[in-house]
């Protein structure tokens, strides 16, 4: 058995080489290409599992070597936070890859799609495995470019518009990160994560660096007022890509903020410079705005997109409250949201493929036509509203406890209010789908192919199954991570 | 330190004389002999590159090939290839070879005046090599002037009315540059009695004349490297000259201005001397303004070549800005940007040549969907645009990194902002070309220029891209002699940051460290 220290690099090389082979193979024979993509994503997930034992033991997996000779060499490092996000990425990509062949059955330019699907996973995993800010920036920028081709895949006017908006805002975000990177390097002489806070003193330059981080990660995460790309990009992209965008890529923004808070600035400096007040305010606005806008949407995927904005607000809220339990809630919510929003977007994709309906008002009786899909949809919405024993309940509970720990009970009311808004915009969909028309008038059964319903079902099951079971690995990891943040 | 190997010491002269004599021979005897042209051009560009490479072990060990010839009294002609000179010479020789290969295919085999074009292209290249290998400022001046004047013929190559006008514009500005440079060189010589490249400046006295000389240098090199407001010759010359000539100007000749400015700062005045005054401050302002100006004007261009030209103005602004910041990191960034920009803009220009031939139009609006006909070319174009935006791991990231750190060292956050804004503008004017080339178009099956050119309809079966779903060929590609230079340049945008040791950066760091 080889050393765990080689696994991160192996994963990245496998994905990059896999993308090139896929590009060649899928043009020749699409079925082989699709199978290859699924095999590669599975292999990546399998390899990532081997990283669990050392990291859970508390030993970050550090790459034995460094790469490139950009101004600095880049190396890889997997600590508990990287592992947590990395596992999510690996897992969700397997499902998206399995879901894609049926979803894309009549689509165009499929070889390109699969190539960029793997390249996007390569860049996402690169971001979380990077051991320093320079490597982070490298993959962060590449992520913007590779995911552009996924977002604009449909190539109609709407997709091109949404894609361009996404691309240019992402580029701006990358430049913001470059700006902060320069300042951090200028002040600290290094950009490595995991060596304690890099910045030690408050200064105008440090504030400027924080603004750079906030702009860059705020754009990626879809934080108010930088969320404007998100409600267009999510609906325009193919459903598996929407699931990945919402489930993973916007979390990369949150991941970056976690790194900025705890590896770059450090909790003392954040408190001293009162930077968390900025993110707290923005988080509250993001939650309320996302929920309110979601209520107004009739397009299903657009409603889901605005809901993602609100949910990112939760993560930012937990981060800004800066207590152990709020951080646990925020980190755990990354998992929660990835599962339930991934499930919802895949359901929406199945509905669009099977019925061609995108508008909620047209979805009367769809639950009778596509029962398995809509039951999974219902489970995910229950988790979204935060009903026990679903994951959504656990993360909201942690966030609420964290708010009380911080002595800010007002945020508990915010959480409750926002959950009610969640209910208000999700339950009508379910009600319309199942009860709007009598069974006789519902029309023919048109359930999606198993290739689509199985990933949906897995995600739906994961919205509660770990919460019910005896060992909740994501929650354990989230606790370890937040304790690490708080220096416990 | 100098090498004591006589053969090595004579090689810089050979490097300059080879393209010079080949160029003359071609112009005088090359009429209607395309085979001779090809051979001479290839030989006289491959050999200089090989010779330049052969300096590497010695230069790395700190032994610089140098040669002084007792001609042209009173100063004499001398060569000296130190770290910076070696770096520049290698870059120029590589660029010269790559563009020459491309231009051999780009200019149609039986085009009239082809021998004249290649003759003068070789003469220009010999001037460029001389600039990089020059051992004192007088030799530098000679080669610089020679190169500039010879380029006139390339601009006027097509002999249309507008080409002649552009060539005159170029000539007039070049002569102004020559006169001011002569004035500056004369003043320096009068003040110090020498023009050698001293390691930390010539130890000039403070006087008005010296300041006038500084302005002279700034104007001369500003014109050559198209610094605002001295850029006027450039967009016209680029759009009228044959494309390979514009590429040579962009990759090499603009850089001679920047290289000269580094020499003036480091070897003539000395960093400590300049740090006493705020002369360079005005160059910082001009550089910063040039960056923003060039980027914004580029955004407004509908003609691909002109957009590239204005973008070049902006990019050379980076170099001037970096040099004028007079700080070690910034000058390293500026010197590295010479290479970064050469590869980036070279790729873009050569790709543009292929695209324009294929589309039959230089209007950006007519380049929609060209990525399906020319996927390899457009992939290289995409790599170059990502480079232009300054993404890691591409070259310009490395120069921007140093420039940004240098600006922070000066506590000039505004300059970092300018770099960022310019990067954003780069994205704004390059990415639409790429996205429209690849996305949002129906499969275009119109006539392809290159399927006719190659005379090989089975060329459609290229690689694994022929889709099973529709039997129509998806794309044709340019002939290998056009494509290979493009691919090499595109790899050059990428490869230096990925190798374990960044050789050019190492050379620059050593060369610049001498000045401080």
C-alpha cells in the first residue's frame, strides 16, 4: 500500500490525464467515454477515502514534494477541512457523472461536456488540496475557466449570457484573490496554510487584503451584493452542473473564507479588527434576500438558485458568529446543503428532461407522473426546512446554539423566520406536484431512467440517513474542524 | 568576468553577421528563387539560436563572452553577453527563428518581392541580435538604429497607399527617436568619456545636461516601445505591415526599447543615482497611463490586428512602469515581462494570421465559430489570452507577481490596482473572441481556405475529433508550418512556470541583482 502522502497528487494527475483521455475517447465512442468518466470519478472517490484514517487521527496529509517554479513552489496538503470538502467533491461528482449520460442523451457537444466535467473536478479538488494561497489561486482561476464551459454548455443565448456573467465575475474574483495574495506575501513572506495565522498585526494593508478576500470569495459563494451571477448561471447550466455549482462550487467560496479567517488572519486578529461584523451583516442580508427572491420565482431552477443564496447565508452566518458550535453548524451545513440542493437540482433536471416543464405553475400532478423523483424532492425539501431528523435540522440546531453562545438570540429568530420562508417556497411545489389534480387527470407515468433516479435517491437518503445512524462522519469532522479553528 | 575562449568570444559577432550577410545576399540575389530563400532564412536563424545556446554554461558560471573590435573610432564596436544580454539574446533568437519559420509559409511561395521581404527581415533580426549582444552603448545605438531603419521596408512591403503612409509615419518617428537617442548618447559620452556598460552606472555628475540626456533616452525608447503619447506609429504600422513583420516588431523590437531602458537605468545612470531624483516618477505616471489607455482603446477596436496592437501598447506599459519603479522586484518583473509578453503576443499574432486567412476578414465580428474550423489554433489563442489576463501558471502571472510586490514595497497600492484593472480589461477584450469562436454557433461547414491550400481533402480525418454522430468533417487545420510555431509559442506561455527551475527568471534575478 502506498503512502497517503501521494494520494492528493495521484488524484489530481488521474483527473487531468483522465480529462485528456476522455476528450479523445469520447469523440471516438461516446459510451466508452461516459463509462470512463464514471470510473475515474469512482476511483477518485475511492482514493479520497484512504485519506480519512490519517486525517481523523489528526495528522494532515502533506505532499512529499512540491510542484512548479512559479514565483514559489506549490505543494499539496490535506487537513480535516480539506478532506471534508474533498470527500464531498469526490462523492457528488460520482453522482453527477452517473446522472449525466441519461440527462444528456439528446444533448450536443457531449465530448466537450465530459472533458470539462473532469477538468472542473480537477480544479475543485486542486483548490481544496492546495497547501498555500498561491496554489489555491492557481486552481481557483482555472476553476472559473473550466466551469465556464459547463455553465454555457447549452450555447443558447441565455446560457451564453449567464456564462459570460459568470466568467467575468469569476475573473474579477480571481484578481481580487491575487491582490490579497500579494499583500499576504508582502506582509508575511509566505502563503502556506496550517502554520498558524500569517498576519499578526492590524494595518491598512491587512484590511485591504480582507476586502480582496471578501470580494473574491463573496463572488464565488454568491454572497450579497456579489450574487448577481448566480441566479442566471444555475438555471442556465445543465442540471448535473447546477447540482455541482450549487452543491460544491459556491462552497469553495465559503471554504476560502474559512481559510482566510483562520489560516490567514487568525481569530484574534479578526476580533481585533472587527472584520466579522462585516460578514455578519452581509450574511443576514444574503439570507433574507435569497429567501425573499426565491418566493417570487416561478422557474423551478431559478427558485432553487435563490434558495442557494439564502443557504450560503447560513454558512456565512455560522462563520461570522465565531463560536465553536456556530462553526460546527456552518461546516456541517456545507454537507447538508450539498446533499439536499444536489438532490433538488437533479430532480429539477429529471423533470425538465421528462416533461420539458421548467415553471412551477405547470407542474400540477407531476408527483403522480414521476413519483420516485418527487418523493426524493419532498425529502430534500423537508431537510431544507429543517425538520428533524433531517440534516438540515442538525445544522440549524448547531447554528442556533452557536448564536446563543455568542449572546445573539436575535439570530435564532432569523433562522426560524428563514426556515418559514423555506417552507413557504418549497412546500407549495410539493403540494402542486401531488395534490393539485386528481389522480385520474394526472396523465401518463413518465418516471426518469434509473440512471437518473438512483443518484437522486442516494442524495435524498443522505439527507437523513447519517443523522439517524449511530456514527455521523460529517458531523464528527465538522466538530474536529471547528475545534481546530477555535484552537481547542 | 570575461571568457578567455577565443571562439566563444567571436560568436556574438557571428550571430550578428550571419543574418546580416544572408539578408544582403537574399535581397541582391534571391529574385524568383524560393528554395534559396527558405534555406538562407532557416540557416541564418537556426545557427544564431544554437550559438546563443552554447553560451549557457559559461554565462551560468559568470563568464561572459565579450569582444571589442577596433573599428569605428573613437569608441569601437564591442560585444558582451552578460546575464541580461544572454537572456535577451536567447529570447530574440528564439523568437526570430519561430517567426521566420511561420513567415516562410505565410508569405505565398510565388509572391513577388518575397526575397526583399525576407532579406530585410533578416537585416532587422541581425540588428535585434546586435542590440542584445552589444557591449557598450555606442554599439547598442548603432544596432538599434540599423534595426529601426530596416524595419521601414517591412512596413511598406505591400506598397499600397496606406502601407506607404504607415511606413512614413513609422520612419518619421524612428528618426526622431534616433536623433534624441544620439543626443543622449553624445551627452553621456561628453560627460564621462566612455559608453561602456558599467555595473552600477558611470558615476555621472548632477547637471541639466544629464537630465536632458535622460529625457532623450526616455523619448527614444518610449517611441520604440510605444509609450503613450509616442505610440502613434504603432497601430498603423502593425495593421499595414505583413503579419510576421508586425509579430517581429511586437515580440522583439518593442522589447529593444525596454531592454535599452533597463541598460540606461542600471548601466549608464545607476540605480542609486536615479533614486535621488524624481525623473523616473514621470515615467511611472506615463507607464500607468499607457496601461489604462492601451487597454481601453483596445476594447474599442473592431479589427483584430489593431486590437492586438493596442493591447501591446498596454503590455509594454507594464514593462516601463516596472523599470521606472526603480526597485529590485519591480525591475525583475519588468524584465520577465519582456519574455512573458513576447510569447503571449507572439502566439496571439501568429494565431491571428491563421484566423484572418481562414475567415478572410480581420473584423472580430466575422470570427464567430472559427474555433470549430481551427480548434488547435484557437486553443493556442485561448492559452495566450489566459496568459494575458495573468492567470497562474502562465508567464504573465510571474511578471505581475513581481511587479505587484514591487509596487507594494513602494507602498503604491494604486499601481497594484492599475495592474488588476488592466487584467480585467484584458479579459474583457480577449475573452469574447474566444467564447464566440467556440460557443454559440451552429456547425459551420463553409469553404475552408486551408482545405484548398493543403490540397489534401483526406486531411479531414485528422485526429480523433471526427464525430460519429454526424459524418461531416468537423474541422480543418492550418498547415503544419504555420501551426508548429504557434504551438511552440503557446507552450512557451506555460512551460517556464511549470519546470522545476525557472531559467529565465534565474538569469534575470542575477542580472538585476548586480545593479543593486
